[in-house]
């Protein structure tokens, strides 16, 4: 198994931008991309999560490790429209306009189709796909009058591939990909770009709580490098899509994987 590479130094990819990230608390991709955005020179950062204590800890950690003091947080459950509206309104006002939205919020469980309840199906779809839709809709309403903006969605290679006990999550992530393509076509006339990443497996503390070590080892063994991605490796690609370096890309889903999609 190859070891993870050294952390990549910042290159100022988001210098002067304002950034909003959902599900940014904890140790996963959301926190990694929020921290990376601060390191890459964003002028202000707004983060959200459903866990209030971890959210405040994330805000403090980003301020301390990156030196960016314009870091703000607000609790938000993306399955609740009123909370989404409150988050986007607060971020738009605090940041003096949202330049970048990173839709990271999602929810997954493991269940075979024959054993899955309507409630479990609907919960995963509503947070993972519905939440991305609600955040995108709210962001477009404040980005379109400004004539600019970038949205980056977090999809998954399961939007393309099959895996047992993941029908609901895979369906939601395939929906995120389709939403990305269609919304991008509508947003282009306003100068707004919408793209997505599709990670295969990124190892972090929350994933270890929701999946067995045996399954994680099995999934990692299928990767060309023999390991799962570090959350910051996925975050780097999201930052690229959020930056002006990807100015001609919209409606695309980039596989962040060491194997073929």
C-alpha cells in the first residue's frame, strides 16, 4: 500500500473569494475543503453543519490554523428549507455576496433494498439530493443578480457504480450528478459555473464509525494506490473547480479516484 503524500502547499487559488461550505464540521471532506479554502486565500469563509458544538470547534480550528479571522458559522439542516434560506441569507450578508458555494452535506446508511423502509430511503434522498437542490436553488437566487458565482457539489463514484446495500445513496448521488448537469446549463447565462466531484473513498473518523474496518479495507484495496484518499486530496480538486483555473468547466463531474469510473 502506498502511503499518503505530503500535504500540498497553498497556491492562492481562491484569493479574494468568499466561500460557503455545508457540513464543514468534524474531520471529513467538508472541514478539509473549508480549511483548504482559507489556506488558498479566500477573503471570508462561512461554514455550516447540523452539529452546533462541532461547528464552533471547526470555526475556531480554521481561524487558529490558517490565520483567517473572517470565518463564520451557522447551524443548518439542509433538509429544512427555512434553515437553508436562513443560512444563505446570513452568508450572503456577512460575506458581502457568495462567490463560491460548496455543497458537501450528505447522508448514507447501509441497507439492502428488500430490507429498506420508506423512511430510510427518503431520509438519505432528502438530505443528499434534496439538500443539494435546496442549497443550489437558494444560492442561485443571490448569485444570478451578481452575474457570477461557482457551485461545487459532492457526488460519489457510486453515482456510476454498483455496490450492495447502497441503492439509496447511489441513487441520491446519481441525482446530484444530473442536477449538476442541468442546473449548470441554466446558470451559464448568468456567468455561474456548477460542477461536482465524485470521490471513491476518503478515509476519515466519521466513515470509520459508519462502516466496518473490513469493508473499508476491502474498498481501499481496489484503489490503484491501495489506500483510500485523504479528505484533503478530495478538497484540492473541489478547490480547483471553485477557482478560476477551471473557468471553462461547467456541468462536469470529476472522478476523484485511483481507479476507472
